[in-house]
């Protein structure tokens, strides 16, 4: 068992890996406890929790809304939840984001803990204190920064996860390795088979290393004024690909990272063999790395989306697998580099 501490402005969070859901009781205070979860997670793992009141929410991004929050507020009221109560959120990133938001706003804040049950939620969504809901299809528009008291990560819960969800989470693990930890990249390269077979030891190493990286970044820059932007590696093109290319978030981030690595190499920041290593790793983990559409169109899409923030955007550049920097670039330059890189790719194939 390992404990990683996150020191947020509004409180400290203890993230525990290598723990079992069956030990949840050890982390709970006395008093009323209310569990927020969704149907599939409750069915798969609810019986491992100590007896407590349960509020069930829906699944999918359409359940991460103010309407869903309102239903939960009403449920909390019905169960006579107050600030002496404790809320536990158990589920994927959707349940974790929604629970954090509801717990932090109901009666100006009820203490809460999270049990992430997807790989993505364990390595990313449950860690870092960002939570919130979508508004009119725009993601995470309403929310707060607030830290849970604990995050309990049990990799055994990932056994019931569809394969696609494992790959989604792996993309974020590759991201953490690429920006900050060459050794984690090496581990992913040599242990692909164990990881895809969900060996608990291999998964535990990934989850612990990933959380350490994210926690270190968040501890230095909780509110995303500088360094936390590193965690957006692969996400500039990733978000555009998710919307335009019909890819899942993890697949889109994988392709987004491959593009960012390609652009870094085109600019002479990254050695071409390191770039190829990233492509090979993504392929071996069952993730895509080639854009399914002309990436120059994606730059136009990115520019259109972000125009309100000025002419430039912060882009994460790779220096090697394990080291990245954030530097602004204007859209025109980004378009030019993308063009140069894409011509090179088309020429090679
Ligand atoms: N707050 C953050 O910093 C942060 C970071 C990254 C992502 N996110 C958010 O996370 C969300 C995506 O989360 P996700 O990828 O975990 O998806 P998700 O929460 O939709 O979960 C995927 C599906 O798997 C099911 N499921 C969950 N755990 C299961 C298990 N152990 N066994 C069987 N089925 C299970 C769920 O019911 C759900 O239908 C997005 O809304 C994203 O914005 C937040
Ligand atoms: Zn992501």
C-alpha cells in the first residue's frame, strides 16, 4: 500500500494505492455516510462496501449536468445529509467529477472521498481536485477546485471494465510518462502484455507512478497557472479529434500525443527515434497514433474553438520521452509546422 499526499489550498487529500475496497470502512469517519455511484458500478462492486445509504446517478457525459447535480442535492436533502455527514463517490470520472461538485457545493461543502473504478479515473480524474459538470454540451464549464479527504485506488475493481476503457486510461498513463518519467515509459514498453492482461502488479505500478506524477504537478500548481498545463500534453489536438474524428477520449489523446511528438521533432526539439518510440508504444498498447483526418483541418478547428483566448495557445512540446515544456505558439505557426510535419508523413508512407 502506498500513500501520496496532495496539498490543495482548500485541504489535503490522501491518495492510497494498493488498497482494497473491502477496507473502505477504515477511511470513513463516524456519522452518516452516503454513497453516490452509478448502476453498473453498484452492480459490479457495491456489495463490497459497508452498508450505507446509496444515491444512484446515470451514466455517460449526459449525466454530468446541473440537472443530475440537482437530483443528487434533493437526494441528500431527503436523506437528511448535513455538514456532519460524509459523502463517498464510487465510479468512473463522471461519478467522481459529479460527486466532488455536489459534495463541495451542498450546504457550502460536505467532506467527501472518492473510489475511482476506471483506469482513467484512478490515474487522472479522481486526482487533483478539479470537479464539475458540463453545460449545454460544453465540458466542465461549471465547477470548483476542492480536494477529497481520500482517494482509494483498488486495481482489482478494473477487472470488470470493458477493454476500451482500459485503453482510454492507458493513454493518460503514457501522457504522464512522456511529460515527466522516462522510466515509466520504459516500464510500459516492456510490460505491455501484463498490462493488457490486467496483471494487478503491473496495474498497481502504473497507477501509483501516474498519481505520483500528477500529484507532484498539482502540488506545485493547483490552479493551472503554469506547470499544470503540462498535463494537457496531447489534448490540444486530442479534443479536436474527439469532436471531429469520432474517437474516444483516450484514442484521441493518443493520436494528439503522436501529433505533438511529430511537431516537436519537426521543430528539432525531439530526436526522431524518440518520436518513433512513442508511436510504437501507442501501437503496442492497442492505441491509434495516426490521425484519421488531415491534421491541418484540426488546427483550423482548434483556432476556431479558442479564438476568444487570443491569437496563441499554450502547447506542450516534448524534448524527450520523460521531459516536456509548455510554450505558447500562434495559430499561424502551428498551422505551418503541422503542414511541414504532415507532408513529411505522407511522403514517407
Ligand atoms: N477532474 C479531472 O481532473 C478529470 C480528468 C480527466 C477526466 N475527467 C472526466 O472523466 C470523465 C470520464 O471518465 P471515465 O473515462 O472514467 O468514464 P465514465 O465515468 O463514463 O465511466 C465509463 C463507464 O464505465 C462504467 N464503469 C466504471 N467503472 C467500472 C467498473 N469497474 N466495471 C465496469 N464498468 C465500470 C461506468 O458505469 C461508465 O458507464 C469525463 O467526464 C472527463 O471530463 C476529469
Ligand atoms: Zn485526458
